[in-house]
C-alpha cells in the first residue's frame, strides 16, 4: 500500500490530492517541524553518529511538494507484520 505525504502548509495541494486519491490512498501531512537533533551548548557527550542517516530529498518533494512512499509492513500487496 502506498501513501502520499504533502509538505506542511500546502493546503491546495493537499485538498486536490485528497479529493483525487483519498478514497484509495492515504494522503497525509509531513509531520516534521524541524530537525530533531539540535545543538546544545550544555552537551558534554561527543557526537556518536558517524554519518547523516537521512537521505537526500526525492525530486518530487522539492519540485511538486509531495512524495509517494510505500508504507512499512506492506510489500507487493501483502500485509507483512513488522517485529519492532
């Protein structure tokens, strides 16, 4: 199963995609407000993360304001139970 994620605040695009695909595909808002990991002046621990884990934004995110993703647990039309 696929899901369409819309950039926060793009109400017209959300409305259009929800009216077009909402009956068959979930259309949701991007939940990210800001980068979770902030820098703290009081942090005494060194950074343990070796590389940035977040990949590059898909082209459709920057150009169109949305991205279509496959939902976790759904593979080739089968509902797969995740063990996490």
